[in-house]
C-alpha cells in the first residue's frame, strides 16, 4: 500500500510592500559597501602616490588657474629696477614646491634652472631674467650675493654640468678643458668671473650645475610665506639680505 504524500506547508504570506522594502535596503547596503571599499582603496592609493581623489584634482586645478591669473596681474605691474648700479649679479633661490603651480610657472622656473625646491643659480640681471622673476616671484627669492658667499658657494656647493651629468669640481683640469679657451682654468677664475659678471659669465654659469642648498632650520630666514619679503614674507627681492639666507642654507 503506497504511503500517502504529505501536503506541503503553505508559504507564509509576505506583503509586496515589505518585499520591495527589503530589496531596496539590500541594494543600498551593497552600494554603501562598494563605496566604502572604493574609498579605502582610493585613499590608500592616494597616500602611496598612485592616484588622487576627485576633490584633490579640483582643488589643484583651481589653485593652478589662480596662480596663472596672479602671474598675469604681476606682469601688468610696473617693474621697478631691482639692481643698483653697483651690481648686476643676483643669486636666485627657489623656495616653493609645485603642487599649486601652473605649468607656465613651472616652465619659467625650469628655464631659470630651478627645477627643485632649494635649488639656486647665479644670474645677470638683464631684462629677460627680471621679466621671468616677476612672473614667478612667489616661488623664488633673490638678491645681491657678496664675494665671500660667491666663493663659498662655488667651492662648497659647486658642481660641473658635463654631458648632462653632475660632476664634482675636484680637478681644475675639468674646468680648463671646458673653459680654458676663455682664459678660465681653475675654480678661483670662475669665482672672479661670476663675482664681476665678466665677459664669459654666461659660459661659466652654463658650465655650473644649479646649486642644491640645505633646507633652512625652523624659525630661520624662511617662514613658508609666498608674500613679498618687503611685506614680511619670503618671496622676491631681498637685496643684500640674501647673504643671510645663503649663510643659513650653505
């Protein structure tokens, strides 16, 4: 005799509105989980330097556009003579990094030889250089170095630029091979040519690698302010006071 099949238990009735609410809650929970995981991944990658968060891109874009606007305003101002008749030599130090810098600003700094923060160069204060300094003023400071600092910079921090390589000035033969045709055969000849902005100043400066200075100590000559030196900031022309900053960073 066949065993009678048991009747299946009836399914509990769940109102449609409850089912829809469950479905919405489950979908929302999945979205929150995905967003949380994506945020954690983005944050980690951002810290490691791989990608940036969208809001950081927006912030940097706005800062760069503002930097460009300020540069255009600076170029419209009447440029005052920054070099007295006693000196044509200026020493330029880059004092700011490039996070909020417009590409045009970066290009000018690179043209000056200032590709890194706390890099520095000697320059002749002609119209071309003064125009560039006006455009990038918040990122540099400059002034008139004395003979003592010119000599110490070349002897202590001087490197030659040979085939795009940074070569220490440990042998005067290196100098003679590169500059001997101009009558410059040793480090002291280079110092004299730079300090007096001599006829072969350009060749000597092109031969030198940009100086890499030390970060000044806290509470020193740099306070991290982009405002001009005459207004209590770091940037722009320090005139003879540049020597105090050189002493701190050399």
